[in-house]
């Protein structure tokens, strides 16, 4: 299993500390991809620029797709730009992949199925793997989960022992999520002001 898959399973399996926004989750999944691609030596970071390594096929098709879509011309792409480009709709792509693999199922309520449909992980090795990482407090997963509101931010907002590249990615994810939240708040204020104009207030 990959870090993005583990993060999505945890997001579906754990009661969050605040509602998880799909946009936030997509940004965090894109960051998780970068971290796994660093581990796979499919890329390195030069400051905050993503420098691809030689092309090769990765076992996970979404990670392979991510590696294939890396910008391969200088000055390369920043981690921030990657998060916004790659993250668009990424949570839906990972959810569809898990559904296709039978890792998650849609649960229906007894009385009003259409209103209580919920996607949840099935009991599987994938769920157990994600749960083990989660309950052990694995630092990278913990920080990514905190960024999207699945848990509170750890006392140390960067995982101890993580190299500079991983810390750069985690910091970029946090910044992007905060930026997206600021956009939501601005839109909410603008929408409220627009509504007030129509009401004559």
C-alpha cells in the first residue's frame, strides 16, 4: 500500500476532528505521492523544485501516473505548483481506485439509503496496514492527516528524523490547505454580502 492509499483509508475510517474537505484531502494526497516518489527514488527535491529521475514503471498505477506527469524541463515544478495541478480531483481518483480494487464499499442506511450512503473501508490487509500506521503514530501519515483535519496537529509539526525533502513537502501541504481555507472564507464572505444586497440589507 502507498501513503496516499493509507491516508484515504484513514480519512474514511477515523472520526475526524473537523469535517474533511475534499479539496484539502486532494492536496494532501498529492503531497503523499511526492513523498512516496522520493522514497522510490523517482524524484529528488532541489530546494522546493521537483527534479524527476529516469523514467520507470512503478507498481501502483496512480503513483506511476504521478511519476509520468512530472515536469521534466528546467526550471522544473515547485512542490506548491505540483500540489495544485496534481491535486485537482485526486481524492475522487483514489477513491475510485480503492472501490475498483474492492478495498472500500458503500454502506446504505436501513431506512433512507439515499441519504445515509457512506463509503467505508472493508476489512482487508490494506485497511489493517493503514490502521497499523495510524495507531503507531507514524509521523508522515500523522502530519498529513492533521493537515486535513482528521486529527489535531502533533506537538511537533514536522516528523522527527524526516529528511529535508519530506519536511519541505509537508510544509507545502500545510500552506496549500491553509490557502484553500482562506479562499473558502473569502467566498463565504462575498456570497453573504451578495445575499445581503439582494435582501436590501
